[in-house]
C-alpha cells in the first residue's frame, strides 16, 4: 500500500495537487475533447451483450491501484465467471465493467498505471481473455493529476485494457442499456464541475427520453454526502441541474472516492451508493454526523460503524505503520532544541539561565524557566515556534475558526512539551551522565542523537493519538487518520443485472479480508490465494429496482 506519510510522498503529493489544481482552473482539457472527438455514446442493446436468459449484466468498481493485494483481490473476484451465494445461486460476471475513478495511486504516471492498475487487471483478466468483454471509465482526482494524459491513453483510444475492449472517446460517456435503462458517466474534474459542453451533451439526451427511461448516474465523488456533511459551496449548479432534469428517473446514483461502502435509500425506491472499495486504503464509515441525507436514510455500510471506530485505534501504533514519518518529527524536534538551547546556561543582563544538563527532576521549575526564557531570547527560535503553532492550526480539519485555533494550539502544545522534555533529558544525559562539557562537539552529537531518536517516536505517537481523538470524538481528519493505517481489507465491488422485465438488481460483493500470500496457477496463468477458502467473496447487500417508475406518494 502507498506510504502516504513518507516524507518524499508528502512533498510530491502536495506539489502535484497544487500544480494540477492550477491547470484545472486555467486549462480544462474536456473542452478540447468535445471539439476533437465524436460524441461518447455507447449502445449495449444488441443481443450479443445479453446472457442466455436475456438479461444484461455489468459491474462497477472504483478507487483501485493502491496496493497489489487489495487491487488484485478485487480484480480477480470481478473476473471470475460468477460469485457463488449461500443459497446455491450465482452472481454472474457482467459483460461490461464500469470504472468509477482514481484508478491509480498516488500519481497517474505511465509506470504507475501499468504496475498498479493494468498489471493486476491484466493478470486477473486471463480468466476471460477468450471472451468479448468491455470497459467504461470516468476519471477521479488522482487521474486528473496529469491532466488526463494517462487516462486518455488507456480508455479513449480503442485499446484493450485488462482483456476488455474500450469504446469511449472522452472522459465521460452515456451508455444506452437494454430495457429502458441509461448509464451516465460524469467527469466532474478537480474543480468539482461539469463543463458546459458536457452538460449540453447530457441535456440533449435527457430531452429525448421516452416515458419509461430510467437512469443510473456514476460520478467520481458522492456529492450528496459532501453537500450534506462538508457543506462545500463549490459544487456546481450544472451537476445539480442535471439531477433536476433527470428527476425521478434517476434511480441509482453511484460514486467512489470514499473508500468504503454505504447505501442510502428513500421511499421512492431511489438509491445513492458510495462504493470506493476497489483497492485503495480503507476510509471510515463512522465519521459522518448523520445517517439521513435529505429524504435518504442509511441502509447499509461496510465495514460497520463499530468496526470502523475500532480500526481508528490502530493509530496508537502510528510510528510502526509509518516509520519514515519519524524523520520529520525527529529533525523538527532537533531544530527546535538547537534554537532553544543557544542561550541556555548564559547570562543576559539581569537574566541568568542555568544549564539544563545539570538540573534534575527536583529542579523542574528552573528547567522550565531556562527553557522558556531561552526561546524568548532567541528571535529565530521564537519565530520557529510561531510557525509550528500556525502550522498545526492550519492542519486542523475545517471547522469554525475558533475550533481550529483551539485544536491546533492544543496539538502544537503537546509537541512543544514533548520536545522540551526530550531536550532536557538529552542535555542531562550528555552533560551529567556522560560528563561531556556543555556545548562541546561531543555533547552536541550525543544530545542530537537522543533528540532525533526520541523525537522520532514521540512526535509520531502524538500525531497518532491526535488522529484517534480527532476522528472518534470530533469526527474530523477522517482521510488523514485512515490513510495512516493503510488498511488493505474491506474491499469489494457492485454487480448489476437487468432482467428482460426491466427490473434491476444490484449486489454489493465484499471481501472482509484480502489475501497476503498468492500461489501461481499455471493452468489459468493467474494468481490464486494460498488458502482460497478463507477469502471467498460474499454478497453483503442487495437492492431490487422495479421495472416501473415509483414516483412515491
């Protein structure tokens, strides 16, 4: 799994985000696509796409390409002819696979796509390489980090990806399905917006709907949750206008982006489904403040809220799960101690600061006095502490300003206290115990080594505890808390089947745990779990959408 807290990863992620956001604001490549390519219409009503019983099947998966175990486990389950159920029935594989964005993490380079997405899906696709299957895709925010260069190379040029044929010409599409169903794939870009030409494309289709036409819409992120929970004002009126134009015909609204499964349903038989379980690290399901979104009620989630809450506690071992992050805290503590210790043991006019390396626990008050005054007497050190406190206030999750100041200050204060105690111990150990002269090279080297080592552990541990409290108490930092955990398990996908009557069945197929060890099957030229009986996919949720529109009371 991607080490999101590795220092080089943090730097590059921030850089990519800034650059891609800049280009998204000033150069929208979707407009060029609309001028240069044919309309992205796909028709699946031909009988060759139907199974023997006349039904039509398709699958949905999103947020893949983080780790091999998680991505390949889902790709392998998707590629099998069917998923056996407890009642001895089978969920047959769909003829079409719909990809809901964020296909590769952390950056959409050619190498990353090939290793983290194409590789696992090609290996798993050996199971159906002799069949004629297809794939449709929309991009997510990670796919947009290179302005869709990699995404277009894979999905908009008539290539074969994972032994599935591509047909779309743009980053969005409209697929006409059998029995009066439409599938709309929306590209909302990094700016959470539907561009004008894309809006007109879907508007023209909606204007020509027949009486019984129904729609399943796929977007990258669950806009209904973000609108309700995050109160994000940036969401586009064009996307909302599309929803209004479709009206009650919009029976299923499906998205990824959040790496868990949640289904909200209403009395009209409409469903809003979040399913970003294709291979990326797990996101929590207990962070939302309400289970009700307008007239929609939460009906199912995977994992459960209790399991999600308990998983957050794994951040107690943050330093073990993210060992490289300790470089940041260790060096930060060392820099602060270096600046803080410049004036320790010196006389400044009326102010006399004792050498902390000779002050024991019984003289803690004098140690605090020396530490505080040495920081105040050093302009550079004082500026450094100002930057530290400002940084933690900025890091605090978006809430009211006063809440961010309180939480950020408390977090920074914990690090400052830990840094002071580590510096005091390092000075005492190197001067009193090791008997090195104060401020000698030897003393600096020993104290510095102690500060880096203890700062490595203490700084990471404080951050881990902060993330636990933030998420489990205040319902904030859900992304930071779970990206730190890098949980491979709790994966799955959606499987749809439309009957000749027009009724649609959706099943969520989940893997509570993904394999860590694989055995190569030379006959099928694929990898299988070392103990397959322990990793069987399960149908964990099912929805039946009737053939007729239920417009409610």
